[in-house]
C-alpha cells in the first residue's frame, strides 16, 4: 500500500491527463453522488468542492434516493468494485425515475447494468483497493465531468502540484522527525476524536475511515462548532480520548475564534491535543492534501502497531452474509 501512496500525486496527474472523453448533460438542476466506503469518499469530495458553487448537490450513502429526484437530476454512482449492493440499488432506482445517469467503476455488476440499459458508464481501473484508488477516481471523474463541474483547471492543477510537494515530506523514504504524517501517527494513542470545521468535514470523515480500515483503530469525529454545545462537556471527565484539530487555513473568523477558545479550555484541563492545518489555496487543494497526509498517517500508525493495513476481514464477513441473504 505504501508504494501506491508514494505515487498518489503521479496517479492524480495521470488520471487528469487521461484520454477519457468528457461528457455533458443538459438541463441539470440537481446532482446526486452515490457511493459507499472508499467510493463514498469520492462523493464527499465532490460535494465539498461544489459547496463553494451554486450547484445543488446531495450525497447518498445507502439504498434510497431522495423523493425529489426527477428527469433533471443527474445521479452519479461510484463503486470501485462495481458490486456495491447499496450503490447498485440507487442506480436501478435512478433509471426507474428517468434520471440522467453516469456510473463509474472498475467493472462488475455496475458495468453490466449500465451496458444492459445503455446508460453512460466509464470504467476506471482499481488500484489495490477502493480506499487506495481514491486519487485515480477523483481526478478521472474531474476530467470526464469537466463540462458540468464549475471547477477551474488551474485549481485542479494546483491541487496536483500541492500533492507533489507534500509527497516529498510524507513518503516512505523520509522516516524521520520531518515527516508530518509519521509524527502524527506516533502521537496517536487511546481513541482519537477529530474536530473539524464544516468545510473540511470530508477530510475528517475520511481520516476516521482510514484509521478504522488501515489501523483497525476506534475513532470519532465532531463538528467543532456543534461540539461546543454538547461534546465539550465530556472533557470534564478523564478519558483515553485524544483530540485532533483539523483547521482550515482561512476558516470563517468565528470558527477561528472557537478554535482558540477550545485550545484554551484544553490547556486549563491539561488535555494534550494535536493541530493540523490545511495548505493555502482552493478547497480542492486543501481537501486532497489533507486526505493524503491523514491517509498516510493511518498507514504509519498501522505499521507502528504491527498491523497489516490491507485486510478488512470484518467487511468481508458482512458482504458474505449479504450475499447469502
């Protein structure tokens, strides 16, 4: 896995430079991204970057579409394996509701279904596993859907450049104190609680998922503003929970104020916390570099704890049971 992480910036660049034909859809007033697990992160990333635009976007992680869908709704289904039960159900429902549709997978049942009903489909090859294939899927989809996504090419290229800069710091050949991903992994103990501002929720949730899948580590996430109305009270008792603060370079000024108050509170309670700040730049650069840093940190944590990050036996157990039903 680490060999692939080392090449994430190259994979992103190759994906965006790929020969896939771009596609356009007319009269769209709503875009729905559907996917689960590692494929679901694709949905979250696009929802985050489009939150800065006037595009109406929803994310579906489950079996059902919103009842508001109609022929002007574009449903984008992503399943790296092509066999994700929930996403396939959404795909079928989208066709039954006459939605505009495009599917992305490495093949499987999704490709078969799209071919059967003459639906738009693009095959993107998997790399190792859905979670590790993230960069290839994100940047290939950015290329294919360029005509309908109000994202500037310069912002996409900047994100790739930022990934390349970060790679030199966190790659597997830099195993010393200058590696921020390794430094974070060494700090983590107990149960991490990841605080995030609303604009960086995707990075926080992805970090939680990566810690759970790669390091087999219990993890929690909370919106920093909402936590100040409830979750903060739990710190009045001693615990093994360790706070991690994911901060944006240009968070809303009231959010910045809240970060400072929260840190002051932690200091009064002698609670050790860890700060992570995003890079400067657009939302895509912030999101992808944070995901890169935090994903690699989960990989290092697994190895520090003598855990093989690749197997996900519990997920395989659930899928086996579903297939037997």
